[in-house]
C-alpha cells in the first residue's frame, strides 16, 4: 500500500491517466444503459446472458481467472520495461468501432467483444509493447466472456458423432446397443436413451476450450504448440462426452435405466471432464516430445589428416 502511494506521488500524471481510463471503462460498460430498451448496460446484459438456461454460467468465473493470471505473472510485469506504442491507437479504434456498432445494432456481443480489444490498446499505448506482451494472454482470455450461444446448432452435430463413437465402443466390449441417430436402445431392452444437447453442447465445448488455453499457457513453450492444443479442444470435447455416454450405457446395462438416467447421469459430467482432461494432457505431452537431432555422417574429407 505504501509503495502504491509513493508511486502515485512520484507519477501523478500517470496515476490520473489510469484513473481516467478505469473510470471511463466502468461507466461505459457498467452503467451506460444501451440494451433491452435502454434499461441494461453491457455488464448487466452479459450477466443475464451468463445463465444456466443459456449454458454459459461458467463465464462468470472468467474475471476471477484473469485476475489470477495477472497475479501469477506479476514478476514478469514488474520486470517489463515501460514505454509507449502508437499501435495502441489502432486497437483502441477497432474497440471503439465495435462498441458503437454494438450500441447502434443493439448487439451486446459486439459491445462485449470490444472490451479486451480496448484494454489491449490502452495497455499498449500507455505502458508499451513489453507490458502488453506480458498481459496479452490474460486480456485475450476475456474473449471467453462473449456468449456464443448461436453455435448451439453447430454443436448439435456433435451429438451424432459422440453417440456413434460411444455405441461402437460399447458393442466392441460386449454391451450391445442399437443406435438410430441419437436414440440408443440396449439389445436386451435394459435401457432406452436419447442423447440430448446437454450431453454435447456449447457448455462442455467452451469449458474444455478454456482449460486447454490455460493448460497450454502454463505448460507449452511455443506459441504454435499453444494454438494446436487450443484447436484440439473440439477433439477433447468429443472424447470427453463420448466417455460420459459410454459410462452411462454401461451403468444402464448392469444397474438399470433408473440409476443410469437419474442419479448417475447427474454426476456423470465429471466423467466427461476427466476423459477430456486426460486426452488434453496426453496431447500436450506429445507436443512437448523433443525428437533427437539427426547427426549427419562425416564426409570423406573430414577424417583426412592435413
């Protein structure tokens, strides 16, 4: 606390600039009524969009995760040299355009999308490229706050893929099932299930994507490896949800539909994340494998005595 007060006294202009920027962000995103007939601010709109009904309640944790990421890299931030970059105005301009476009079209997603872009632009201009580079991942992580519920129809196809994978695996291990689309019937009529959107929807995909981004940030040393791991989120989600379905079918076969479709189904989501997490860790280990260098055979002149 004393160090902060000393810094403010030594840098009054910078402290005033930071306070002005923070106040501007708080007002425009937290209090300016723009949506739902001019009743909700962007923050209020986002909070209502982060609901269990929209399968997006995990977004409420993102500000806390970002705060932890910044705290974790605090030594890197304090060691980064301060400066300023005019390129920050480019990101500020893009962010302002998105915010005003969202306000004019009443699209809360656009207004919320502008937040990380504006933040990055301000950091780049005020503190320079080194600080902006250190804060790039925490700021970019804020994009996960933007609700992508419109992808629900796209993830609907995952139900068929995961149902087919789970059914094929069960048939291979002796749990015979018959599958038509997302309808799964046991060959001995011990259970009858229909795989719905909740078993393979946007919630699990986005949650696994978040885990992949964080895990790659902490464990992988190359940017391309982090992008590859993040791109594999879709595959990890399919593996996780297929693993969950397999466990439900097995429980239904040996313990009955009432248990598999009731109490067990309520806790089977943990199976999904365990399977997805194991797949993600194994894939990250594969990316971290260092291949031995190939030694070139010596030429004929290398062994000759001068």
